[in-house]
């Protein structure tokens, strides 16, 4: 497993345990880019059931999304820890 997908995979697994086959319906990503074409900064925001749980920035989309997934996964594990 590439390191760039570690937290995203963990987040998807956690959501599948919580919601089953409909897990994808509970996660929404928002992204935007700032900076120049040669030096962009990407920001990804993860929403679960309409609430923001994680935000990440990086020089590429994969890094920014992974950082957001890490924060989201951490919060959901604390919030839902009693369920698993």
C-alpha cells in the first residue's frame, strides 16, 4: 500500500464498518487550489454526514487529501471508538 493512501484507506474502512455498503454516501470531499500554476497549494476538506471533520493542505492533491483524511480518521476514531 502506498503511504499516500494509508489514511484514506483507513477512513474508508472505518466508514464501511459504520455504514456498510452505503459508506460512500456519507463522505464528501471539497477541494480548491491557490497559488500559481507552477507553485500551487491544494486544500482538501472532508465532510462526514455534512460536518467538516478534516482539512489538509499540500503541494499536490494526494498529499492534501491524505492530510485531511488523517485528521478525519483521528476525530472519528475518538468519536465512534465505543462502537467498535
